[in-house]
C-alpha cells in the first residue's frame, strides 16, 4: 500500500535540493560559464552586484533560503531581464543584448531600479523553458525500449509546459551518427554525442498527452514570448529551434491538460492499457518544483502501474532531471516488467550534449 510521505524524498524520485544560498546568483553565473553561456554568466554576476537597486526583488531572492537553487531563481530573473530587453523597455539593456556595448552593471542597474515590480512578478512564476533539445534524450530512450519490446508508444508527460516534446516523433535527430525521427522535419536536433550511439529501432508514437499546472497556450503570442524569454540570449540556435517547434505545434496541437501532475497521472494510468501498447511516462526538469507529497503520490502511481505490466503491455518512465546533489543531469530509464533502472546518459541541461553509457 502506498502512503503519502512528509519525508524529503521518496523511493525512485530525487529529493528536493537543499543548497545553501551563498550568493546563488554568483554560483549560477559560474555554472552558466561552465556550460558555454558567457553572456548569461556575465548578466547574473551583474545582477548579484546590483541587486539592491531593486529592493523588493532583493528581499524576495534573499528570503528564498535553501530552495533557491532547486527553484531556479537565477533562471527566473534572467528570463525577466531578457523579456525587458526584448520589449525595449530599458534601452540600455536592449543595447546590451544587441551586442552594442558590454556595460553589464549599468544596464542591469537601470533595469532593476526601474522595474522592481516586474521582476518580482517573474520570480513568482515557475520557469517554462520547454526545451525541445531534451527530446533527443527521450527519443534515444524510446529507441532502447523499441528494440526491446517493439510495441507502439503512448506517452504521458508531466510538467509538459506547451507540450512541444509531445511532438517528438515529428522532429529529426542525429544521435551520435544515428539518424532518426521524421526526415525533412524543420526541427533538427543534433546534440554533441559522446560514447556509443543509441540502438537503431523504429519509434512509433500512437498517442501523446501531457499535463501542466499552467500550460503555455501556443496560440497566445504573449505566452510564446514568455517561452522565448527563457532561451539564453547567446544561444540563437535554440531560439530558432523553438520558433520551428512552435510552428509544428500550431499545425499539430499537443494535448496538454491543466492540473496537478499526480492526480492527472493516476487517472490516466488507472485505465487499462490495450494489448500491444507501450505506455511511457516522461518528465524533464520538473521534479525540482514538485513537493515531497506529490512526488510520493506519483511514485505510488508508477509502482501500481508497474505491477500490471507484462510483455504485451510494457510500462516505462523516462526522466531528464538533475541528480540529488545537483551536479549532473541524468537521463534515467525505468522499465517494467523487466525491472530495469539505469542511467542511460549524463546530459547538458538543455540537451546540448549527451554522454551515453554502454547498454
């Protein structure tokens, strides 16, 4: 019998991160530099130095406590500043983003001083990146399952945002030299690949649906602008790929419900799986925002569904998440009825590279 738990973790799910907030913005600046995003690194360092120009924002960030890292406060304020720059509301900031100068401190200080309320509003909202580069990990894991079982897939994504990764079968991939997906797709995903390539196997997606507390409406220009603001300013390739993925989504709208992940997943997986259908739960960079009780409820649903799995109705869960120490991003596959639980790859947070482990 599954019961809810007030403990900080539950079996199979990463615990909430408890990272000291010793200059979290400065720490994230170093992280951004290490993953090849120097503009964002310099921007966050300037925010750290100039933070007191926005008193409400400063108080909110400093009150976050040990949850600052897992709540991605740096990504929230980075997106807020990017939005202000894209909207032209702080000319000096817009000029910085356009590469016309490198006066980070001056531009950031003006933005903080003039838009404290806007920044606070952004900080209260959970990040919505919906990075389609992570679909490469999902697709590679699906090929592992397809080679093993050979059934068509039914996908269930929690934390689906705009649902762009539910369209993963409509993208083209180069995964370590393995070409997969839909040839000729305007969305081409070719991460740097280390290690052996994934197995070659056809992936057939017969159905896909997801859930999010606050789904992004792809028909709403303001909502799409919000997604664009979370793309790092010095990564134009990601921005272009997002635009193309949104174009595909408008032609093939993803099915994304509004609701709590645990409740939605329990309701969907309570329905018997048809013979010859492979049901798979997907999640990427969402568990850090989910409380312990809800993680425990999700885990209970996975465990109950796993007990019903057999060779004709297999079940799996694919996660693309930070590890507990928040030092590596892991592509993790759990599969039933075989009971496999393994890390398929270590990954760039946005799918820029994969370090594939031998199967």
